[in-house]
C-alpha cells in the first residue's frame, strides 16, 4: 500500500500575518489527520512555496499526494497555475502520483462560516427572525478576478446569505480587478438610504487587501456619521473551514464529487427522506373537453366532475367533492371565497389543501421589496395566500394614497 500525504496549496501574500494564519489552518488539519503527513506551500510571495512542501513529502517517502487548493473560488490560480506546478513536479519524480482536488467554493460549511462572521459583526449569536434585518444592508466583498465565473460565485454567495439571514438589501463589491470596486460600491450603497450597513469580506485570511477594505470602510464611515457601519472578520481557521478542507480532501482521495446533479436521483432521495411528496400539479394544461383521473389519494373527473377526499364533499358549480361527510356549495361560496381572498388571501396551508400542491413557504414573503410590492398587480394567488392580511391591507392603503389602481380585482390564479 502506497504511503499517502496531504498538501494544502495556498495563494501566498506579502503580509507576514496572512502566511502565519495559513500555517495555523494547516496545523488544524494536521490535528484532524494525526496519522497522515500534512504539508502546505504557497504559489507566490510567501514561504514555503509549493515545491518546498512537496519536497518534504518526498523526503518522508510519500508516494501518493492529495493536493487541494486553499482558495475560495476557482480562478486562474486554481485552474492553471497550481496544476502547472503539481504536474511539473510529478513529471520530475518517478513513482510519485499527485491527485488534485477542488477549491473550497460555496460548500454549505463555508457559507455557514461566513454567516457566523456576519452575525458576529452585528452582535448576534444566531440568525434573527424574518424582518429583523430588513432595515440593514449587506455588502459582500469578494476578491475579484479576471475570471467571470469566479466573480459570479461571489455574487451567488451574496444572494444566499442575504436570503438566509434576511437583509433588506445586498450588494457585491470586489477588491481586485473587476467592478464595482469597494470604494465605488460603498458610495453607491449609501444612495439607497440604509442607516445600518454590514461590510463582509469573503476572505480566508488577513493581508493587504483586508487592510485596504478596512481603510475604505473607515473613510466612508467618517464621511457619513449617521450611518452605522459594521465590518465582519475574515473567515480564518474556523472549524467550518477546516471541515470543508476535509471534505475536499476526501473528494480528492475517493475521486467522487459530493454534489448530486442527477435531479431525478435527488428527488427520489428527498422523497425517501420525507422531504417532498408526489403530487399532481393542478395548473397542468388539459385539452378542451378532455377528462382525466389521478390516483393520488383522491379522484378527479373534470368537466362535470367530482372529487373524493376522505369522505367529504364540495359542490363547485357543476361539480361536487366528497370530503369527510360534509358538503360545500361552491356556486354560492365562490363570492365568499373571493371576499376572503380580497381580505387576507388566506393561508398557504389552506391553499395547499385546496389545490394539492405547494409553491413552498417563503420566509421573507413580507420583505419590503418583495412580492408584497405586487399586491393587486398580477401576483399569483399561490403567493398572495402566504402574505399576512395586515401586509396586504398596508400595501393597498399605500396604493390608494398614491392613486394606483389594481391591475386585477383578484389574483390571476
């Protein structure tokens, strides 16, 4: 059996502190792998370089190395530079095999680590209830690169965190070669009028870029004393970060990527766990005059049709339903139902019971810049049903004061 080792490949920095912090992370990984040699090296600026780390592996008789990039996103360094170093080194050492893993990326643990830093900056130990941060803006600072996809990942992270924690607004800025820059981005952010702004750098360690970010924030804060700026700490060697490294090392060693992109397989796995149900989507197109039936706990015969739902019945104009031995006349109740919708749009649970499908409960349904801004403006009933009655009433009052007339008297479906 070949003797194996783990190699962590860092970017490197002119900052001595950044190199020392990366070394602490490598030390944390060594504690997780007490029986496997773990070394680290940097692509540029810092010592030891990657060749030096690999040399130490070879000196210990390592024949198979699992190398992973200690970087957040896959840009040029991860895609080209590090693989070039590893390939050249392997070619120069007969009998040595080097496997290369992938970047930390947007692993759920990395997102959790980032959110922990953001909550920490606001003095919170856990995510607050929806609505608590609607008056607060999040500005995520990415590294910035010439690689469009890497920049897009930073924007994706911003969106995930903004929805997870429930910020009022969120923007992504960059400290590197792309746009918007940190300074210009903060200037634009201020124009939105938020008086509480969290600036969160998505960086592993300290360095000159972190210092530059802090300087920009301090400058803008001094010029805008009425705005409360909160700056989050960079990620560092949190347990979540080390756990993500371990996940990437495991992928590299097994040759298996954890994420499942087989959508049917994913659905059946979630179905087995009870996370989803098989349901008939009642908005499905039906040919004119066609009749169909479904066996999913109840029956439907459309046209002049009846529904059987556990023994009680409903009459919907030309059709009836049987449900638990009680009846409803929907020809007469239609106006009552519409009145109830107009008043509060009902609840999401009632909508699911009535239609047999769900669009998912959205925890930020009442966000000040969300679906509530489309009340009486072609907003689907599926989402209207989730809005609290007081939110609907407030939006209608605001529209009436502004002279805005409803596009529809009732939601389209």
